[in-house]
């Protein structure tokens, strides 16, 4: 089931980018809000600024390489975010300090990116969001390994700084493959 959903996602992106390359991208259908079981906050999403997706990819690479100092310029001072364990972090310095301390508990980290894109919402014209899905393999200092499937949402303000972040993770057990 997991592989089929990943393949379906990749097929969608391949089709979308293939159509873009040929200049024949189908017109995006507007999300209809009538008869929906929930109120949907963002109903008119489009692709956002790809520069922001590149910044998130560079942040993931800095995490792998244990070079979090390379990430400091991308966050606003009033940054806040939620981590996969439910921890809420407020402030750029607290986020970077906590990230540095947590990353130092591993001897190595290796990430794989499944998909990453930037989105723009008509309902929030001053902001862009980057969504990224991937897998992370961490080797602790005692040699044990942990793996997780990740989904993150990074929000950029009109100044191009990350002001909000949310991370979701699910452990990957070898026997699940």
C-alpha cells in the first residue's frame, strides 16, 4: 500500500513536470467548497516560488552534513514551529540551538527526498509554503540506527524568511518493508 501511494505521487509529479516541459500543463481546477464535510482554509493553491523549495532542500542537506549554522539566515526572529514529538519551539535562536543539540546526538544522518514543492495560496498572498516528504536514517553515537518517514511544512513570509514550521514523522521498522 505504501509503495503504491508513493508511486502514485511520483507519477503525478512526473506527469505534471512533463506537461510543464512541453508547455501543455492542464488548467488547474478550482477546489469546490460546496458540500464538503469540512471548511477548507486554502482552496486556491498554485505552485509557489521554487527558490523556497531549494532553500528547504539545502536545509535538509545542512542537517545531513551537521552544518546547521548554514541554515540560520533563512529564519525570521519571530519563528515558531512544532516538532514531530509535539514540542513547540518559539524563536529562531531556540530552534537552532535545539536542533544543534539534537543533531549532535547522532554520528551520521542521511536523508532521502521523495517529493518537495512550493505552494502559493490566494487566501494568504504574502506567504509561500514548502511541503517536503522524505525518509531519514540516523546513526546514534552508540551505533544503533533509527529510521523515520518525514513530512514537513515550511512557511515563508514576504521577506523570504521561514516564520512557521511543522514536522510530522513516523518510525520505519525494518520488518515493515
